């Protein structure tokens, strides 16, 4: 691809203390793109997103965003600069209402509310059920509805880059389709997306390009349409 990526990583190494989970990851996300990171359990996909988002330590030059080295910048500052994350497992706050959960990230990052294109009103149009349930405790919502809250919470930060960690996990196929159907609206609004996804078919359909990860390394990358199922299987499981 040509042009400067909005987000890129450069020989990114990362992990937990002495345990290295990522080995020299090079990744590029261009404006308007959706890329998917696929791979088996424990391949390092979540660790990668956390490393990009400033939740795990990395050197500044390992992550570039909008032309600047930002590796290791704390997450709340990443949010202010235009990167938001939908974390694995949603991480919503039990005992708080839907609307309170939606506001958590903008409050944390001290961002203004309802400025920019992702207003609460627009999100309620996108997910009408959330308007209905806005004053209910989050635990009263189904898994799919909670995922909508987690996505809304991130979008209220007006991100230029959205990092999504397994947003389909544990959801019924119908709900997954409903949630994935909004991704084109998000990119049309100017937000580029990194998807971590275990469902390879879903990842291929939803993204322009795929990265396949195995044991902390990228084993395959290319346009989603061009990569064959056999190539993916080999890259996924390490078969030769
Ligand atoms: P999953 O689909 O299961 O989330 P993943 O591809 O996202 O898999 P990671 O969660 O990034 O994989 O895990 C990569 C490696 O890092 C694994 O070996 C895992 O055991 C290890 N790991 C993950 N979280 C921690 C942690 N908090 N402390 C130590 N090691 C961890």
C-alpha cells in the first residue's frame, strides 16, 4: 500500500515482565481501512493491541500514529490523541447504568461530550435498544447489547483508529451480524479499524487486509480476498 499509514508498528516486541509474547511485529493501518489480526488462542493478538494502546510497555519508535512515535504513551493519552479500544470481555462496570458506562472513557480522558460526529444521539440511532435501556443497570443487558455499549463508549471518544478485541466472542450469529454490520458505517465516518478476531471467515469478510499471527510472530499478511484458505490454515497452525 502507498501513503503514510495512520497507525503502524515497527519491529514491535512486547510481553509481560521477562516473558516475551511478541517478536518483531510490523503492521500498517491506512486511513479508511479495516485490518484483521487472526490467530489461535495465545498467539499474542490481545498482547499486540494492549502494546499499541499503551497498556503494556514498548519503545516509542515501535508504534507510530499520525506520523509520530507514540509507543508507550499511556492509554488515556492515546484516547485523547484519537485511538480508542473495545477491550476483550467488554470490561463494563456492573452497578452503573448503560449511559454511565458509555461515558466512562470520555470522562477518564477528559474529553468533551457530544462534540464530533459520534454523539450519544447518533449512537442511539445506530443501536436503538441502548436508548430504550439507557437508564438500566448494565447487568440487565444481553451480551450483544453490552457489546454495543462497549463500542459506543469507544466511539464517543471520536477515535480516528478503533482497536477491537474479539467483539464477536460468545455472541449468537445473528447478534454478531448486527454488530459487524455497523463497521462500514464506522469507516465511512473516518475511523479506521483494527479487528482481533478468531473467526477467520468473519475476519475475511469484514476487513481489507489480514494479518495472521502464530506464537507472537506474523506468519502471513495480504489482501483478504487474495489469501487462500490453505494459506491461512498453514499460517494459523504453523503447518508447512
Ligand atoms: P486469546 O484469543 O486467548 O486472547 P491471544 O492471541 O490474544 O489469545 P494473548 O492473550 O495476547 O493471546 O497471549 C499471548 C501470550 O501471552 C500467551 O502465551 C499468554 O499466556 C501470555 N499472556 C497473556 N496475558 C498475560 C499476562 N497478563 N501475564 C503473563 N502472560 C500473559
